[in-house]
C-alpha cells in the first residue's frame, strides 16, 4: 500500500504553514498533458507549503508519487521533482498567478508537456476546450529554457536527493 493522504485538519493548527492564499496546504487536483496520450491525465495531490519549501504526495495514471521542491511567494515561481515510487522522477517548473500553478514538466529535453494544478474545491479557472499545444504555457522570463538554471529561483534541480530531510 502506498502513501496515505493526510486529512486537511492535520495542518489547520500549524502556524508555520504558508499564509499566502495562492499556496494553501492541503488537497490539490489537476492534470498533465503528455505527448502520445489523449487528453488530460488527472492528478490528486496533498501538498504542504512552508517557508519556501513544497512537499507532498499524490497519485495519477502512472502511479503514486512524492513531491519535493520550492516556491517563491513574491514571484509565484515554483519548481519541484515528482518521484514515482519505484520508478522515475519528473521535473516541474511553474508559476502561480492566483488560479493554481501552471507550467511545464520534463523527463528529458525532448519528452515534456504542460500541467495545471489547483487547490481542491477552487475550480481550475479554465475552459475544458484546451489542447496539448494550447495548454503548455509560455514561461517567458522565468528560466523555462533550463530546469537547472538559477534564473528561476534561489535553488536548482540537481542530482542531489530532494526527498531527504
């Protein structure tokens, strides 16, 4: 059996959690688009935002996963690694403009796609009429050209283990 999703009440009394409404800790939902697969691939997540660090877990069509990364409250920029249990890692680079986090995921420079996640119950803030091409946002000016670049924040995705404490 994989990770068990915590209940929202587990985090309600923690004063160290992020207070910015764009980054609520708790259940999130969303999707990713993948070349070769038709339509949106849904995700269920439970995320914790605390002092610039983003942690969580979830599941999707590929399997169960863990999330470890960072976010910048001032800019809304976010970057994290999604580690499928017993499988591969996926790098995520996104931006939270107040209607969830939009961005691009990448496994290799030639295997990538778009994604959008949002807090459960807040709605996706978009029309259902999107395509793979339309849905990959342009992250102009936030270092979308290279996932390991310092141009997207104070930390980089590198070969170290982001899942260790």
